[in-house]
C-alpha cells in the first residue's frame, strides 16, 4: 500500500507539473500577442500547405483601418463583443431558442481558433478553443483582440485581413470604405472563399441595410467603447 501511495503521489506531482507548464507556455505566448503582431497563424500554415503557397497577409494597425469596417465586423460577427468574457451566453441561448443553424462563436473564439487551432467540430478542439478564448480575454485588452482578428481573419483564398479584402474587391484601403462596402466585406467572413462582397446572394443583400442601422446603434449607445 505505501508503494501505491508513493506512486500515486509521484504521478500527481508530475501531472501537476505538466499542467502548470502547459498553462505557463500558452499564457506566455498569448502575453506576447499583447505587444507583438503574429507573423502567421495556424490557419495560414494549414491553408498554404506549410507555406508552399504564398499567403496574402500584411499587418494594418486598427487605428488605420477605419471606423466603418471595425463597426461593421463587430455588428455582424459579435454585437456583444464589449460585454462578454469570450463566450456570449445570451447569443448561444438565442440561437438555440430560435433553432438557427449558424453558430454563436464570438470574435475572441474565432481568433483563438485562427491563431492556435484547426478547423473541426470535435469536443477536444472545442474545449481547447474555450481555454485559449478565456486566456485571450484575461490577458489581452478588447481593442487589441479585435485588432488581431481584423488582421488575421481569413477573407479569401490564401488571403487574410480585412484590409487585404478591401484592396482586392474595392481597390482601396479599408479606412476609405463606405458603410455599405464595409458591411458587405463583413458579411463574407463566415464563408470568405465562396462569398464575394460585390456579388452577395439576395438574402445577404437584404441584411445590409439593417446592419448599417446596427452599426449606428452600436456606436451611439457606447457599446463600442472598448474598441473605438
């Protein structure tokens, strides 16, 4: 029995050390993101087949992106961005109650997936995503989270960042986008490889006007104070 207790104690100490090491390493990597721009993400690696194909990715500070695109993305992707700690319980409940097919992932959850993880719907991947999501929210300010997301989000085939999408589709930098153009780019983000902001399907075009109103409300009621 003493041998069993010693073995169990040793396994517990090793397990605790491994867990502490993992937390320290992941927290440190996220801490670096608070001050340094990521040179690449896991999605870029997978999409480019380990960079065998060229990736269109250039960093643009959020102050240079323009108000329209930042408001459009938040209004479209995560209207409660400033109010939650990475997981939007209200949105999850609303999606379940209405029986909608689309998910309720927040911008922070999508960022965690884009930078650290891979595509998929397995439970291990989802739990890992939540772990990174909470670390991002705890360590990095909201404005910085949004800045990273707007730069690394996939916006087309081997294209990442809303500014790259703006240049590709409208031949202009994102800070010069009109509200209509900004909303159209934001509406492509769930399926950027098959959606073109200038050729949206009718059901998406119908959302443009309402989302422009949402942008106005978002700014007016100070729900945008964490990133503007």
